[in-house]
C-alpha cells in the first residue's frame, strides 16, 4: 500500500522539485521509502508502505527487466504468485509489483483482466512515450487526475496535485452533489480542473491525446444463477469467502481485523481466525454515548472466537479533538460522520499491526440497509393517487413526532421516475434538490448518478436488487471506500476488503433474492453462514451503523462550530451560500428539530474544508 504521483507534460515543464513536492504530500501513505523517476516528458513519484518483500529491491518506481517500462503502483494484487507461475515470469523480487509490471510487458493493456486485487497504478512506456493509468474494478484505491489537453498529472490524493499549483476553482456541480449526497460522486472532484478516474477504467495518455476505456462493468456481470437449496449456497459462499480471505492473508508484516460485533466484521474475523495458525488480533472502537456504542457485542464475539481483542474507548474529548483535523485528511468535503470512528480505529490498530481486514461491501452485496424498504412504502402510497397521495402522507407525518417528520421529507417529491435518488439523499439526512437550489441560489437537479440509475431501473428485477446495484456502483466506491482509504492511509495502515474480491462480488450479486432477504431478515445467507461460528444470540440482533454522535456534540461541545463557520457575516463575505437559508436550518436545529443535524454538519464540514484549501 502506497501513495503514487506523476505527470506527463508537453508544454508546462513541471520540474523534478515539483515532483518531489507532490510525492512528499503523500508521505503519510508510505513512510518507509520514497522514489522518483524523472524523464524528459514524464515524472513518477512513489511513497512506500512495506507489506510484501520488505527489501529495498522492491522499492518503486520499478523498471521492467527490458527497461522499456517504468511503474508506480498503489495497492495489492493477491494472485501474483499464480500469475507468475501461469506466465512463467522470471523474477528478481518476491513482490506483486514486479509481477504486475512484467505481466504488462508481456500482455499489454489487457493484462488488467488477470489481476485480482485493489490497485491504482501508472506505467510509462519509454518506446512509445505513452503513459497508462489503471484503477481496480471496485474502486477500492483512489486516483485523481488533471488534464488540460497537453499536460496530465495524477495522484492518490488531491493534495498532491495541488502541490503543482493547479487552479483551485470550485466545481459548483460537485458542491451541489455534495450537499445532496454527503460526498462528491463519480468522476467529479470538488475542484473544477481535477477529476477522478472511475472504478474499472484505464487511460492511455500520449501527446495531446487522452483515451479512457472501461474494462469492467458490474452490469455486464448480471447473470442470475439457477435456484439451489440453502445448504448449497451456504457452502458456496463459505468457499468463496475462504478463498478471498486466504488471498488477503498474504503479508510480511503483522495483520489484524476490525471487529464491530456486527455480521460483516464478525464473519470476516471468524473466517480469518479459522485460517490463521495463531490467535488473530481484532480491534474495536467504543463511544461514551451508549446509543452509539456496540463494543459489548464485539467483546462477546472476540471472546467466543478467542481472538486477541483490543477495545479502545474514544471519549467525547478525543473524538471532538479530531473534528477540525478532518479536512487535512479528506481533500474533498465529506459529511459522513463515520469517518471520525474510522480514523480513530485505524490509529489504534496501527499501534499493533500494519494490515487490517474490513467488512466493507457486505451491506451492498447482501442488502443490509434499512432504506431498501422505502421503495415499497412509496410505491404502496403512490398506488392510491400518485404525488397527491404522497404529498398528503407527507403533510400528515409532518404533524407527528420527529421520526415521522423526517419521514415526511421522503414522501414529498413529485417526480416518481427520479424518486429513488431523492429517497437516498433523505436517508442520509442531506438537503433535498430544492433546498440545494435555495442554498446556492441556483436551480439544481441531480444528474451525476442519474444515467446509471436509469439504466439499472430499466432492468426487469426486484427493486431491492436495483438499489443494491446502485449502491455497489456509486455509494460503495465513492463514499465508503474513499472514507476508509483516507482514514487508513492517514495512519499508514493497509486495509483489505475480502467481500470485494470481484469473484465473490459476482457470485453474491447473482444470488436469488431470498438468499439476501428472507422473511424480513436482511443479509440472510451471511447470517446462516455465520451460524457455523457464532451462537445465534450474537447474530440475530438489531443492526448498528458506525457513526459518531455528531448531533449531540453540535448541541454541546461542538456548538462553537456553528457560530464560527455559519455566521451570516462570514457567509455573506464568502458569497456561496444564502445566509438566510442557512440560518433557517440553524434555527430549526437549535429549536429542537434534531433531524437537521446532518445538514448543519455538512455545511460546517464544507466551511472547514473551504478555510483549509481555499482561504
């Protein structure tokens, strides 16, 4: 796991010192070594976190045996030993990096189909003067880039690109999407001139030409399997997960696993412990606020599995202390408050291990979110009279308690074709499209994910399956995986995600619906598989998330952030948000409408980001 940077230039003449500044900006991602290649047209930089083959011979940039190619690589390719045998590669090191490079030298651009892992990489061809950029299928590792028609630059994080002096004009569409979704989706970034390489894509950059190709599309893998009995699926899933974890257990440094006590992490820990010759290390973060703390369940699971368990309690003071540091880690505005415990658990785990397994991806594959049922509720109401029926329902709910008042916002939307995007936004407690329009005094209708939702929505499948595909294509890579990449790399911790082995993903997405949700029980097959390892009372219980009690903090210790960042004078000087609209939400929150906390939080996060990166 590392940080990579580089550029390809015809006219701008970026210097070797600038390449070093870019790479130094990613020192936290790879504290063990740095390396540079600087040529007439191309520069490549690398920060290394040593995981496999700890020798200096495995440092990067790495040159191919024939000296034609030079590569920088971030991530892990877990099947590298199999690839080496299959293609009879003669190797000088024991690292996956060398296998990747020699495979490219042998097979060319299509080599990526052989790779099983998480990766963002760049390979420069000295003969054709072309630069190749790849990102993994599921979007586990990030890659940002700049392109002006002649000059191209890339990096694992935006802060490295900013070291080149790239213009910091805000992308207004990305800002609107952030306020609607809590993150900046898809190919956009918050900066107008910086973009994300989408998951499952590669690019070829040559003089005055950038070609982008999609090499992997989840929708192409939709091919439901014939029905079998529960025992068949349980054994098949267990086998897939075992293989995935075995791959992700290859390491020359200490490893552990995150354990919240929920289904996802418990199953990972159980399988990891089963495969390990010794007791594994597991890590949990607990909160002082009881309603946000499931550490007791994690301890019970750890005791049953006999892991070496570390429970770290994050006090309100410690958690709050990290809030104003968030923007130094997250280069884009990011309103998911779960990034706070994510940062903390990564910090604590890094004291004992360099690699950790995580349960990310299970909720998307096995339909673990509560908002799946909103589609049914809305359809049921709509059958009684379309939007008028939904509007009446919204009006009635708005007279009831706060939970119902929040639900009222979900029903009050006129365009049924687009309603799922509205539901998704409201389930994250974010601003509606109309409220975003008010905030920025500019009409807004969300477009960034709309094309993909249209394509998914046309499939003749159950609504739950549509939502799962949408989450796999958007929420997972551009929110959850981005969150964990930044949180883990801030502490130079490599996090591996067994549920996102692409073979397991394709298996899971094509399972019958009743293997994911049965009699109201979500993640049904996962739980049935987990019965092999844990007693039922530790499996069948209420689902918890991984948030921080930000709403409580904004009423107490973090109340000062509202005055500091959302005061009308500052907003008027800044000229982005309508101060009157912002104050309306602030007043509602202070008067007890607590479900507005996330909207207040999202504005504060943006303002902190703006102060750090723009002012």
